[in-house]
C-alpha cells in the first residue's frame, strides 16, 4: 500500500482507475412544441414542462420564460446540483444556498452573442463548516459539467460568499 512515507517515486506508482458511482455516459432529451404564436412548450423527461415565449422587445407576447433565462437557469441548476453532490459527500451541514446568474448578450453587427456570465450568491453552512463549504464551492466551480463545456466560449465570473451560521 502506498502512503505519504512510501519510498517509491510517484512515477513508479501503479495507478488503478477509480470507478465512479455515476454512469460514464448520460443523455438528456427534451421536446419543443410551438404554441402557434410566439413561443411554445418544452417537455423534458416526458412529464416536466416549461412554457417559453419571445420577449415583447422582440415582438413576442412574453407569456412564458425567455429561452435566454432558461439558459441562465440551466447553468444555475447545474452549479446547484454539483455543489449539493459534494455537500452530501462531505456530509456538510448546509443552512442556506442561493445563486443568481446573469448572462450578458451583445449585438455584434450580425446577431446576438453571449459575451459573459456572472454567478453571485451566498452559501451559509453550519458551525465549524466554513472550510468545507469553501471547498464544496471550489469543486462546484471546477466540476459543473455545463460550465466546463462552455467555459472556453463564454467567460465566467464568480462572486459567491461562504459563511457560517
């Protein structure tokens, strides 16, 4: 067994892959159906529905959530779930967890493009859990699969505080 006092150099260690408790491959599905006007309904997992619409700014009716807001909500949801996964693994007492997101889109002469994403928020943890809460936040930022996928296309800025109750 290798430990910190092992005389072997790291290059001599035999590396054994650790099997994740999660599947190697995931697929996500959703269906969009036009509402006959300026929006529609998304159905995911064959039961959850989101009504979306075009904002009035773009001649829509604003009778549902804007797809750009769904994008922001998706990022926040993924960050949330990633944080909670680590929180459970560390068995950390979590008192409160709130994130806010803002995607900034700019017209570049041809169309709009998201040029930045900002996440702010506050995490409140139990007594003597500050260090663990900060670590969970760092791991959330590192391992959220949606932000990992788009971080080379969209710059992300985080302003999240962690404090004890």
